[in-house]
């Protein structure tokens, strides 16, 4: 009977590896994942992720999992320092995902300058054709599932994040530039609402109204999202509460200013050219296609 119980317990323990996708064995990383996913003890899991890193046991995964665990425990500052201290032990393939983690951590810590610099660095790599190893798509993994990311989608997503970071700094000029850039390559309702908010902050209410009404008219992907509609309506109500502003107060050459700023940004992100696939050549000509 005891032998049967032991066998049953062993089978149950073995099944936990299958159900929770925990590595088998007693390695530090396996122990950390068991604590994290089976025993639900995030603090001890972080301790064992440290041990895995120090033991050289699946360092790429251990560092990323530990940083995510620290973020969930409101220890984002520690997670930033951990990535900076140990990323040199990780493979080249892990560096992109570590950068993505850092961007989220900088945002959570309110370290906007560092977030902006990293976002600009990532966008610069795309413009120069150095991202995705020169390919137009890559395979990513999230929660154990694989999915494809296109260079076009990434080139729209990063300026969207960059625009929001600039908004947190009240740098509405820079935010407008990158939101318009993102909308040129892959427009959507969320970025349209953010652009509308940016224009409101700059006192350009007529332009903001025009952008937000396009959301209400379902002219962007995801415009059917009830949250986007509600947000656009809320921003339009905010415009109605604003005092009237003369066009002279916000400048008569807005389009020329946008073009000039786009040129400055492009020169900053891509000071030289490299051999690229056609998609990258298309990206580099955005500044020539802004709507006038």
C-alpha cells in the first residue's frame, strides 16, 4: 500500500511538470519554476532564479523570469539593476527580449529618459535594417505560445510607445512627431486618440477634433472597440470646455514645422545608410509622404 502511495505521489509530481511546464529535475532553474508555478511562492522563486544565474543554469530564462517576478513584486528598480548586471552572461538571442523588459521596467519606475533612449535605439535599428536580422518578420513567444511579429507592426508600435513617453515629459512637440510617424505606417484608433490628446495639450483644438471624429466614424482599425469610442468622446468633450484659441497663437506653418521635425528625427535615428531589404527603404521615405 505504501509503495502504491509513493508511486501515486511520484506520478502526481511528474504530472506537475507536464501541467505547469516546469523543467524536470532538481536544477536551480527547475526549482525556481516549481516555486513560481506550482507552490506559488514568488519571493522564494526569485531567490532560486538568482541561484540559477550564479550556477550558469539556463541563464537567459532565469534572468528574464526573475526580472518579471521582481516587477510583479513591485521591485522594478531591482529588476533593472539585475538585467544591467547580468545580461552579459546571456546569449545574443536574449538581448532583444531583455531590452523589451527594460522598456517596461523603465516605464514602471518612471525613468522616462532611459525608456526614451532605448526606444529610439530600437527604432534606429529598424530604420537601418539591423533589426530582425535583416528579415521582415520574426517569431516571438509569450506565455508558451509562438506568434509572428512583422517589421511593419514593430515600426508602428515603438513610435507609439515613444510618443507616450514624451507625453509623460510634457514634450508634446516630440510626441506629435512620433505619433504622426506611427500613424503613417499602421494607423489605429489608440494612437489616433493619443495624437488627439497631444494636439489638445498644444492648443490645436480643430486638428484634435478632426482626428478624434475619425475615430468616431470608425475610420481606423480597432475603432469598433467601445473603450476607444468612449475615450474619443471624452476627449471631444474636453475640447468643448476649452477657451477659443486664435490660429495665430499656435502658428501658421504647422505642416512645415512637422516636416522639419520629421527630418530632424530621421537624421537623429538614421545618420547613415546601410544595405537593407525593400521594407526598410520604404520606412526611410516616410518623411516624404506625410499628408500636406
